[in-house]
C-alpha cells in the first residue's frame, strides 16, 4: 500500500503541476489501484479539501480580519487581511502569505490567521485577481495559475510590500511565506524586491535559475520534503548558489515526507511532526527579522 500511495502521489503531482489531462490521470489511477472506486478514494485522500482542517476560525475574537479589493499595478487586486486585535506596544511586522497553485482558498486564509496569531500582520493576496479571482473549481484555478502574468503578479506583490512597510503601527519590515507554487513565488519575489523584502520563507517551492542568486538581498528560509525529487532537484542548486553568493540562507530537508507536507487539508500528504517543526522554524525566523 505504501508503494501504491507513493506512486499515486507522483501521478497526482504530475497532474497538478504539469497541467496534464484529468481523464488521462484518472485512467492511470484506475490502472494503479484496480478500480474506479479505489482510484477516486485515493485521489480524495491526496487532494486538498480547503475547509477540512481549519485551525483558526474566521471569527476568532483574537483577530481582526477583512477582505479588500482594489487595484494594484493597474489591474484588479484582492487580498485577505488578518492581524492580532491587540498586539500591545510591540511593533509587529507584516507577512505576505502566498497561496499554492489552487489560489486564495479557505486553507490559505486559515494559514493567514495562524500567521496573525503568531504575532504578525498577515496579507494573503489573491494573485489570480487580475484573471477574475480564484474560482471554486480547483482544476480551473490550476489552469489559471498556468497562464498567470508573473511580472504583473510580482509587481502586485511589491505593491503590497510597499504599502505594508508604510502602515502606521507596524515595524515597517515585511516578509513573505509561500507554499508550493507560492514557495517558488517567494524565491522570485526575493530576486525582484531587493531590500523591500526583509525575509522570505519558501515551503517546497520550485527554485529559480541559480544565476539569479546574486540579486537576492533578503534572508531566506527554505523547507523541502525528503520525497519531493521534482522540487529538490532545483532547491539544492538554488541553496548552493545562494551560499556561494554570500547570501543568508537556511535550508532544511524533512526526511520521508511528501511535497505539501504542511497542508493539513490533505490526509495522505500531511505530516504533523514535520509541519510543526517547520512552523516553529518559520515563526522564529520571521520574528527575528520582522518584529521589534
């Protein structure tokens, strides 16, 4: 069963990240599991159910939350905001929470609330807003991610960085944390944003070309899943290039876990121990560089 599970996750990753045809994917899953019923059950365990594992309720009295729509870089924008209702006299930093290839869904909003409870202001932009916003259909969201204007998305994220830095009551330091597609985006943002980004955390994010490492100014914390050969092949080169360029980088590989191990809405992928350790490292890293 472990071998079947691992092979199924590899097929699912190819489907979700390489934009393969769903019918062809399901034919492969049926061949692997032996029946359509078994295939559907295994896909359901691997796929994320965005509202399945909310840790912080949307109306948590400890937080202030809102969704705001507007214009950024000349195009429609939308973002979910979460912040401690009372941070006391502390000057707290802001963290951009960058979504996976499913767009801004309930899971990422929940992660933004977790970030806020950890002692930061959180901004979770919907980087599909220029294309009409994140749709409810995850397959459609992944299709839209595949056609995103990356330069526009980076400009919009930099706009959020600039406005967060000037917001009254904060520390003026802004970081970013991203997951999967969003982890790759944080790496790209570190290249594009220069000193405007005070810290970046990328969870299992595909890395840029190593030749771009010299442009990075923000300290980076990189989390990788031990069984994620697709992403790790890029991450190892990226880490070595950052180190060679004299950049501040901390990379961790979590043995025996799958890509998306932090996503607690995916029963087959989530690894509680690795997720907890990575979260503790993430919040400590961000506190050290954003707050105070």
